[in-house]
C-alpha cells in the first residue's frame, strides 16, 4: 500500500482534510498511518477516491514504478 502520509504531503492535506474528502474519520486515518489498523476494502475505496486514484493504485506500494 502506498504511504498515505506521503500522499497527504503531496496534496498539502492534513489528516482532517482527508477525513472530509473521504468520509473516513480522522482517528481511523491516523490509526492506518501509524500501522495500528489495516484498512478494509471499503476504506481503501474511499481513500483512493479522495486522492483521485483507483483502489489498485493506492494498493500499489511501488507507486506505479517498475520494480
């Protein structure tokens, strides 16, 4: 999975802004970033949509770069 914090930084968003854009609570986003929770498929879909990505792109830990 891509680093959500890096995606936030690239957009200039706070966790609260991502919460507003995605409908996922800021606390849940924080727990995912800290590695305390694994996102469900539904959460991945919401986060990907907020970032303007497809869920598969968000799950791609290589950020689309060749390995």
